[in-house]
C-alpha cells in the first residue's frame, strides 16, 4: 500500500480518513443508496468502483480539468450574477 501524504497547504482538499472529500462522496452516496434499496454490499462495491475510477481520472488530468469539462458541457452554473444597467430607461423584449 502506498503511503498517504498528509496535506500541509491551505489549498489541498479536505481529508476524510484516507481519502479526499471528492473521492469519499461517491463512495458514501452509493453505500447509502445501496442500504436504502436493501443491497448493501452491491452499493458498497459500486461505490468503491466509482470512487476508484474517479481517482484514476482525477490523477491523470491537470488540476481544474473536471470543472472545465462541466463548464463546457453546461452542467456548471455561472458564478457571477448579471445586473441590469441602472442607466437604462426603457426595456424592450
């Protein structure tokens, strides 16, 4: 087993046990979903597989690649809000 590096910078993702939060979330999601559907071990296995595939995808791409992909697909909402021009007197459809 490879040693786990403990993050020391403020930019590193938060850790839950041995995993980062973004790797742990799909695992827990499928674990809870499998528990609700009375297929605990199936949910456990699917969660581990999805988490493992996500980790491999994340480690082979540059930082921010997934956010960039979600933005271009259209699944990432825009961060900024648009404001109406306060000097505009009339609004036309």
